């Protein structure tokens, strides 16, 4: 029994040695290419909510790669700063237009014939309290 175990152990050690050293020109375990972030954020248009929700960062042995996370956060920060600047520009242009006596900006859609301009959520009363409607 001892002789059988000794022969089995020698065969296993020889097989492992041949597998590690290599049995020809083939590599047994090729080096894996590191997973890199392919920037899925659009370059030709502003980043939208769907783009951020679809974003998947590659994993590293200890979580996410810091460089990839930093790149994405820098891009999102730049997009938000650009939007904030554009909003401020449009608000100042609107305020300048209103101060110059231009037509005030009205967000409500045009009303059809026979409808009140404010619609059902208009807070202006039909008539002042205490006044009688003339009929």
C-alpha cells in the first residue's frame, strides 16, 4: 500500500512540474489585460440622467479604480458647472429684458377662446371678495 501511494505521489508531482514548467511554447496562464474604462459618457452632447444611470465603472481588486472614478466625477462636475453658468446667463438676460421694459416671460400656454388664461390652478379669484358680479 505504501509503495502504491509513493508512486501516485511521484506521478502527481511530475504532472504538476510539467504543467508549471510548460510543455512546449504555449503559455498556460496568459497575462490578463487590465480592465479599463471605455468612456461611455457622450462627447457630442451634454450628459443626461440616462447616461449617468448607464455608467458602469470597472472593478479593481479593492473596489473601483480611483483614476476612473476621478475622471468621471471631473467630467460630471464640469458639465454641472457649464449648466449652472448657462442658467445664470439666461436668468440675467431675462432679468435685463424685464427691466428694459420688454414683454414679461410667461410660461403658461396660450388659452383658447372662452378659457381663463390661468387654467384651473390659477390663484387669482374670479372677483374680489365682497364684490358682486354684474350680470
